[in-house]
C-alpha cells in the first residue's frame, strides 16, 4: 500500500470525518480521522459502485496510508 505524507499539500477542507488535501490537478486525498481499514474499504467500494450505476460522484482511485 502506498504511503502519502500530507506535509506540503494544500488543505482543501476539514470536517467531522477527516481532512481533504489537494493531491494534484485531478485528484484529492481524503484522510479519515478514526476509521478502520474495513470502513474505508467499504466506502471505497460503495462510491465506485455508485459511479458504475451512473450516479455522479468523485471517483475513488486507491486506498493509501497517509501521515497527517
């Protein structure tokens, strides 16, 4: 699993679930505060399934570890 360090990334937003950083021109990084791997994996599958059914949503490309 790829590890991303958030130092130097622009913080785009912050909420109850975590923080969102600008990763590059086409991608953001969502860092969950207190989520298990299973929980993150569930949302990853759910978001991508929604897209497959034609629901507009941000695409989840991969699950990574992040040092925040």
